């Protein structure tokens, strides 16, 4: 089976997804570009096709409305997109962080390429940090990711990582993720995105205030069951339980994580609290959920169904604490 990961690099401790090759700290972006497998360009070619015709070769025609995107190094095709599609190069994702790391105290921690080059990202620590009771530390990060096959807009997402278990969660307030999305129908302007992000990153304190409220909200056993049913099975807590539970394996796993098996689940901030409920789900999605490989699990946890489950878990936890 082909791996989704083309290449990846990281500094510091092994990242939550356990993938990549380790770099020493304070490396220049040029080293990151090489070691993270981002030292190539997306190139374009007109679409041509062969139509049956008299003779052995047929006739070659062009289709000017679309173009093929391919890698400059391997010449491997990446996607077929419309002529209006605005490409973001792998180098641009790393360059986005140059002034943030030089001036604003950000530190790149991981970067890499997924799906043979169709998706790539970089993640940097912002320097923001907070501790809940029991010395439960949460750090702030900024994730920038994009694709060249139309599956992901260029997206900058303020993200948290809980240190004790490496659980990741996009910062969201009022049920809305504070991500900045630039569709590929428009040109990616990194400075404009950073201006918008200034507002989102400044909401770190408000977000952590709500996380503290979750750590103070004690939960009864029936509330915990209702929460997990709501998040994983999308079943209303007021409905009668079905004879056969949908997603029963996931339910059993998150309950076990919540009740003591999860990393950090016995900390004062988590034990019997809404914060513990939330982290049982995020740990399940990031580390335990069935997937063909760690690469597939990571892709889902950041960009796919796993990310949606985590946002549903956050919204449900905030509703409990309201």
C-alpha cells in the first residue's frame, strides 16, 4: 500500500502522529524545505487527449478549459484543475512563517507532504501557553495547509496541543473554527491572512478561559454517556437508546479513555469533568481511531472526518458547561 506521507520533518519530541525525520532546532527554512520534502514546484501543462481516428495513433486534441498540475522533480501528475485554479507552492507554505519565526517568536515544529504532493502543511508553535489545574499544560500553534487537487483551500488554523497526551484541537469560539480560508479561485496573499489571523490568535485567552470552565464542570455518569452518544453516534441524549448501538467500538474506547485509560485522564483537570470528556474524544481521534495507517489517521484528524468529530466534541462540551 502506498503511504500518504511523501516526506516529513520535525524538531523536538516525536510529534503526536509519530511520523517524520528529526531535525535539530533553529534550522533555516531552506533546510526545512529540503528535509520536509517541499523542495519542488507545482508545474502546469495544458490538457490533451487522444481521439480515435484513421491511422494507428489517432488524433491529439487540446482541452483549454483545464490544466494538469504535476511535480517538477518526479513529473508525477497531481491533479486536473480549471484554468482559474490558483496554485500555492510548497515553498510558499514555509515562507509564510519566515517573519513569524524571525520576529514574532514562532518556532516551526513539523512540516511535510501528504498524498504524493497533493497536500502539504507546516505547523509552528506560537509561544502561547496556559496551564489548567493539576499542571495540565496546553500550548498554542498555527497550522497552515493547502492542497493542489481541490480538496482543501489554503487554510491557516490556530490550534492547541495538550502536552500530556499530544491531543490536537482547532481553536473555536461560539461553535466556529477560527480558521482563515483562501479558496484556490483567488490569489493567496500571506500578509492579508496574517492580518486576519492577528484577530484569531488574540482570542487565545478567551478560548483558554472556556477550557478552564470545562475543567471545573463536574460530570455525572449519565451525562458522560449522553455526551459520547451525541458526539460519536449523533444521537440526542433525550432519545431512547437503540437496541444496537451505532459505532459501539468507538463508544467503548472513548469511555475507557475517559475513565482512566487516557493519557492525562486522572489529572485534576480531567477526572470526572467536561474537559476530560473532550480529551477522551480528541485522544481517540488522534491516536486510537481505526485507520489504514498513521498517515491516514493524521489526514483525517486535521483535515477530514476526524477534525469534524473533534469540533462536534468541543461544541457539545461547551454546551455542557454553559
